[in-house]
């Protein structure tokens, strides 16, 4: 496995490729994203350990969207079967993905625990859905401090797990090594990821403005209420699905593909014209 250093402009290419791949199969990818979020929401209903289970499922959900994006890029229709791709590639890979999920849950709960030292757990309860965010709570100085601490601590946690699911699944890298290689790849390609983040920030801002404009028009037409709310939720889900669709391109361009062929359903795409679905071409920035 070899790490690739890509120019900063590649970050914008990742954004464009994610959006383009999404629109190849918009209904399928949006539905798959909704199903992954719904499965995690259902997991939270398990007494006592529900939130931890939901957090542990996130790496597998991320991998599912990466594989689905790969399928869409190769001109194939991603089916709901990709949601189980992390659990169908052998006992060792399954064990590694479960370990990766457990490590993520521990890391995230650790971030929430540290924030609780500042505000007594108020931010953690709001973030995890156990309490409502009121204006009084949002304006509380300790709540804001806990929020900023969580954001700062979550950044390295996110970088640790950014490439880890793909490294475990496609390269067979052990979980702890996958975390190390993931953050090294993100740091070494800081310029590209910075542009990538700015690009998605722009997409979300433009999307928010478009949603606000549509909602205002519906209000003028007397159609506000459930219609506007449905449009806002649907648009937000669609943009989130686009974002997760783009993750596979960041992975593809940061790491050289494995030497051994991979199953068609687990292929890392390079472009839509690849002729051998079992042997992904060498990556390169677009």
C-alpha cells in the first residue's frame, strides 16, 4: 500500500466527482443514505447500549456509501445489499470492522465525556438527542465552551476514521494501523482536504440559500408548513448523501489500490470507463 500526495486543487475535484456520482443514481443513493441513518436511529432504541451501538455502526455505514458510490460510478445500480458489505467479506474483515466500530464509539463517547466536564453533560445530552436545545441553553457560556471543545476534539477523531473503513475493507489493514494510515493521509494531503472542506461548505451554503428561497416562495403562495418542511428535510438529506458519496474519491486518490483483485461489489472506482470490474485502475487526481 502506497500513500499518494495530491495537489490542493484535487479537493475540488472530489466535491465535483461526488456530486456527479450521486446524480448517476440519485434515488438509489439517497435511499441508501436514508436507510443507513434509519438503521442507526433504530439502534439507539436498544435500552442502555443503543447509542453506543449506533455509533459503532457509523464506519460500516460510511463503507456502505463508499461501495454504493463505486457501483454508481461504474454504471451499476447500488442495491440495498451494499448496506451489509462490511459483514460479508470474511470473518477476519468482519472482526476488524466490528473493532473499528467499537473504537469509534469509544472515541466519540470520550469526546462527549470530556465536554461534560465543562457543562455537566448539557451539550452531550442535546447532541445525542436526550434534551432540547432552547435559547437559554444555547446562550449559556459553559454550553458554548463544551460545544467548541467537542468540535476541536472531533476533528482528529474524524481524520482517524476517514479512510479507516476503506483501508480495512479493500486493503485488509488491521484497525489500529488503519487509523494511523488514515490520519497520516489526511495530514499529508492537508491542502486537498482543506479545499474539499471549503468546497462542501460552499455547496451547503448555496443549498441552504436555495431551500430558503423555495420556502419563501411557498409562503407567498400560501403553501408553507408541511410542504416547506418536507422540502427542507429532503434537500438536507440529499446534500448529506452527496457528501458521503464523495468520500470514496478521497480514498481512491490517497492510496494505491491493492495488488489482489477485489470483488465487483467492493471495487474502488477510478472512472466510469474501467473495463475490468474486478481490478480497479491506479488512482490519480481528476
